[in-house]
C-alpha cells in the first residue's frame, strides 16, 4: 500500500511541476554523413529562425556550422559550431 501511495505522489508531483516551468526547445542538427574512402569531405551550414509571436513571446533562431574530412578509410575528423537561442516563456 505504501509503495502505491509513493508512486501516485511521484506521478502527481511530476505532472504538476512539468506544467509550471518554462519550456526550452531543443532541435538537434543533422549529423555529417558517413564516409566510404580517404579524402572525402563535407561542409554544411544550417540556419533556423521563427518570427516572434507578440502574444506568447515565443522565439527560436540560430545557426550550425559543420565540417568533416576522412583522413583514412576508417578515420575522420569532424568539427562543428552550434549557436542557437530558443525559448518559450
């Protein structure tokens, strides 16, 4: 009986607190493709934006830069930079 009450209390507290906090939006950038042979490379840039909503003050915007180079048939070097500002308040 105590276990059921504890479980119910945890579920209730979780559902109540999840509705009252700010929600931050995460959107992952797509990964670089897998390379098949030495010397292959890829550069990519992604930009995302949204208009500010005057009523809810939601906004999202930013950019991603990615680069990769296959130094052998089995190894590759990758680098990326992520700059994004997303919020729903």
